């Protein structure tokens, strides 16, 4: 690997007192697989390059691309130096305005990455080379990302005969595929600290598309409030890893921070403060920010559990008790964490208000997917609420598990009817967490698989999973024993560890394949068929924020979220060990772009990529 046409100059490092010192180190590609630090003196004929440039195409199979492309990857051996100001993007100016503006926004994001890598400054005329990018979409009318959107793309890089122009051709069906192509292209560019320029791999061919339709990350912003800037940084991280779903868990029993059109009581009673509210304009801003980054916002409004503060104004409005067990003591008798609170599901005003909430939210968010929650309903709360038990007695409903599940099933059906009525899309899918209602003895009785998708948060090999699969439900895997990112901390309601300890390391997350789980519950052929027809939707990692806020979330999410990103985009047959070098490089790229991702290993390991391995397990 070498810089095309131009000699290699030694890096000058400024040390204390302003004295310049020549670096004694450079990097070479070892066995077309690893970048190795070597002494410049050991390469009298030259040939070394800076580390980041070396990693661009040292590994001929995939370079440092992340996530791993699923189709053909051919990377040439040479790079061309250039400055960010000599990059042009075209191909989309005649498209309808909605799609054209998405392309323009994505182009701005791309050039922003280049300017971060090499800020404007002095230039050497011998590196005034051009990079011309043409990005096109054959379907130039699609501006909404759905689970049916084609996200595939191809990327071809060629260099002119005189070496002065690199042409990048990104072809896709939709904007969203083209955006992924731009992300891949950005990963074929690195800063050359020796020459103070950018270097781009100047010949390449890549064919790529995702394996799973749903590649998500969920963030709870109600237990602790998150600023818009923090939410945007989460979306940035998703886009860098080609993850397409931001599941926004926007309210809970602790707070109701979401403005509802025409109902200021919810935030007046439920927000932590007037400065901790997501206004209608704020939520529109997040949706608009996410779209050109290839990210869909799936909002969750949970019920009937996880509802508390924000609902207590019912009696003063003549609506009766809208919520029960609010802030009940001792909390552990009525809910799974304080404060308690569940919707009063025998109060008809609750359903009227749910309709208003859904209408308000669907005026902002897409109308094809909506998360309805449904988990962790505490039966003792309802069983000790006279209004509930009186209603059950009057209607001949038993107060055992069967009776309460029937009550929960009735609530879910009525809530879904309100959701459909609020949506312009009558085929809107409601997503539900696994719960008592999804147990194998109840699920087919109460939940229509054409109306609901199930997000499975129970353990990986739970006994109910085969029943959901065999009954034809669309499934999203978020198993807590692999994909809950808050696990492994100290308890916050006493001593010891959190309930889902231990910590979920990136290696565990990387190897957590939805296809494998599905096949374990059925067989490999059934998993292939479910992946092809959309019943096996994908997966999602979740960060619950009892112990996180604006100051402590990025290192919880990243780089572990990126590990899931590759699993869901590529689902490679190989495991975490084959991805480790690219994971480390990708983490560094995210940090350079402003994401405060957790460190993975000493920097030494990047300099000596084949050295940081432990002994093999016994018997290997």
C-alpha cells in the first residue's frame, strides 16, 4: 500500500519548548491483515504510512469498514491525497424537494466529517486533487423510512489516468440506501498526519444491504431527562453504525415530560420542571434531525403500567381517577420500582385521553409503527384497588391471573382501536413488550399477529418464545441477558447489584444473533423464511436510565451499541474476535466525530494489532 504518485515525508512532532522532532515510527501492513508499528530506520526505502491510513485497506477483505458489508467488497491498494474543499457532491439536484433536501443534508453531514478530520488551513498545491461524488436513487420519491424501505446501495471508486481525480459513484434504490453509501465512503477516507491531508482509497467496489429490517436502540428519557443535544448525539451514533431505529421511551411513572396538544395538564403535573419538557416543536426537531441520518423515530407511550405523575389531575377535571396506586407505599407491594402507578383501565376517560395522546404524537411521528408498551403490569396494584375489583365483580371477571389477563387484553384492544383511529394509516403496527399477555397460554387469545409485533425482553431462550414464533408474530429481540445496557451497576434501591447484572460486554452483544435465537426456537429453515418474509424483524439494545442522564450515557451506549449494529446489519458467520480490530477503529472514528464512546483497550493494541490476545481456552 502506498500514496499514489507522491513521496512519503516523515512526521514532525512538536515537543516541549516548541522544538520539532522527527518521528521514529511508521506503520506497515502485515500479511494483508494487520497494521504493525515499525521503526522508520528499518524501512530505508520508505513504504510506511500513518496508522489510520494503513487501516483503510490493509485488510483486503474489508479494510476497517463498519458494519461489515454483506456483499462484494474489493479495495484497491492505493490512496489519493486531497483536501476537503476539493470535494463535490451531485446527482440529486433534480429530485423532488423532499428527497433533494434529504440528500443535501446528508451531503452536509459528509463534508462536515471531512472538515473535522482535516480543518481548513494551509494547503500544498501538489495535493489539489478532486473527489467527485455522484449519489443517486432510482426511487427518488420515497422520503419516509419504513421497515419495507430498500436500504441497499453500491459504491464504486475509480481514479483518473493522471491520478488527479477520484470519482465515487453511489447508486441506491432510495435516499436511505444512498445515505448508507455515503457513510461507507467516509470510512474509506483518513487523515494523513505526515502530509497534513486526507487520503481516500482510490479504487473500490462495494455491494451492500442490511440483513435485518429493524436495527434499533432504545433510550428511556423519563426517569431522568435528556436534552435535545444528547438525543441528537444518540441519533448520530446510530447513523454511524447504520442502525435505523431510535426507540424513544418518552414517559413513565416518574415523569411525563411530553407535551400533548390541547392537554397542558400532563406536563404541568408530570414534568420534573418547566425546563424538562419535550414540546411539540422539540419532538418535530428530533424527527427532522433523524431522517437525513437514516434513522426512524419509534415513540413509545407505555400503558397501562409505567403511568403515574402527569395523570393525577383527573378528579379536579371531573374525570375521576385516571391512575391508581400512584406513589403507593411500600412500593415493592404494588410495582417493580418507585414510584408506582398504573392507568385506571376501568375508567372510560382514560381511553379518551389515550386517543388524544396518540393523535398528538402521530401528528409528529411516522404512522406505521408505534410502541404501546404493555409490560410489567403489577396485578396486586389492581387487586387492591376497589374501583377495579368492584368493576370486575360487576362484570363477572375473576380476580385471578386469568381474569386480570382478560382485563389487560381488553385494555390493549381498546388502546389499539384508539391508535388506529388517531392514525391516517389504518394498518399501523402496535409494538408490545413481552408480558403476562404474551405468555403462550394467552397470546393467541388476545393479540392478533396482523396488528402487533412483540419485543422480547425476557431471557434469550425463554419458554414462551417458540409459541410467539409458531403463532406468526413479528418479533424484535431485546433479551435482557444480552441487550440491556444498564446492567452491572450498583443497586439504587438498596445495596448489591442491579437485578439484571452482570455487565453486558460488547463481545456478548456482538454474538447475540436474532437468527440463531429464532432457529433455536424452531429450526434454521424456519428462521430463514421468517427473515425473508419480515416476521423476524431484528433486534434492539436498550438503555434504562435510573442511573444515567446527560452526563453518563454515551459510554453506556457506545461502543457496545455498535457491536449490535454490525450484528444486525451483517449478521456475519464469524464472532466477535474477527471484528475486534474494526470495532476498535470504529470506536476511534466515533470519538473523532464527537461521541464519547468508552475505551476498549490500551492504545498500544492499535499500534500492534496482532499482540493483544489472551491464551486460548482450554482444549482449543
